[in-house]
């Protein structure tokens, strides 16, 4: 694997100096403690964002487009077996796939752009 490189107007020494007083481990620990407190119902000063994913009925969306599982899978960039598993409830679409299908459900013309 290639070595990671970034471009900066700062010298490596200046970058190092900018971070010399930063305790990354402490920051991660603080975040984990806030997450734990939140999950236990304790109030913290942390900003909490809840992501809600749309509920999608894969078969209903596909059928409303008059598409086969194979064609719908090709549009979504997954296999036909994946679409079949979603429709039968054996597995769930990824968050990205759910969002994409939700958008397609609202605007069928998006199919032509994918």
C-alpha cells in the first residue's frame, strides 16, 4: 500500500507543534463516556443526532417500476440474489440502499439517471 501523503502549507514540524497539546485518546474516551451516558438515559452536554432511515418495501418499489429483480438489482448495483433476500426478509438493505430506494419511490425518473 502506498504511503499516505497530504499537502499543506505547514512544515511537518509546524503540524506536529499544532498537535503537541492534543490528547487524542482522551478525546475518544470522552466521546465514548458521553455515548454510554446517553444510552443509559443520563443527561450530558453532548449534541445527539438521531438518524432515521426511511422504511422501504423493496418489492413494492420494484413492482411499481415494472422491473424484474435482475433489472432493479442492476440499477442499485447489487446482485439479483440480494434483491431477492431483501424482498423475502432474509436480509435488510444497507442504509445507503434504503435511502436510494426511498428517493426512487418518490421520483421514478431517477431510474433513468442511474
